[in-house]
């Protein structure tokens, strides 16, 4: 390390703090979602479909940040549970468009009501100015993380 880089203990590294916060968030969401029979990816798919309407598997995969192969499995599982339906696209006969069923909407609404409790608790833990500042700082940190990520690896 260079002489002008401050030496700080590992437990104070920003990456360690971000990772701990992300782990706590995921543990909370996974526990809540498990009670609704969902994984985090399944919840994300249901939430995406509720906001965007019908989508192809490729569109859903891109929106949720997973591979098309993973998405095929997730959609098949959700369809098997009756939470989504897939119908042929009116534009491309080989493309299936996924959309929420009434049952999928009900499961999503129930899960969302529990997930939003954490969002409200986090918001209440900060003043409006602190909340705005934290959001800005996290956006800046995310931009640095994305900018430092080598492209083409791990995909």
C-alpha cells in the first residue's frame, strides 16, 4: 500500500459495512418471504411483473438481474404454484409472456406488506435530511462499485 493511504482496521472498511448491511437485509427478506413460500428471486419476479405487466422470460431475466437459464427455472416454478401464467406472445409465437395470476397478486401483496415494514422502520430511523444524505451516499457508492467491476467476468 502507498504511504498516503490511511491504514484502517478491516472492520471499518466500507466494503465490509456494505456487505454486513446487505447480509442483514437479505436475511430479513428471506425470512419474511419464506413464510409466503417465496425465494428472493421469485419475489423480485412477481414484483417486476406487477409493475411492468406481461414480460418475456428474457425481459424478466434482464429486469431481475439473472441469467435466462435461471429465469426459465424460476418462471416454471412460479407457474407450477399458480402464481403466474404464460401465454404465447401476440407478436412472436415462440415467445411466452408471463403475467401475474390473481393468486400471484395475493401472495405478492401479502409478502409486500411484511417487507415494507422494514422499509418504514429504516426510514423512521433517520431524519429526512439523514435519509436523503444516506440515499445519495449509497447511490455514489453503488456507482463506484459498478465502475470498479471488471466487465465480462462472472456472467
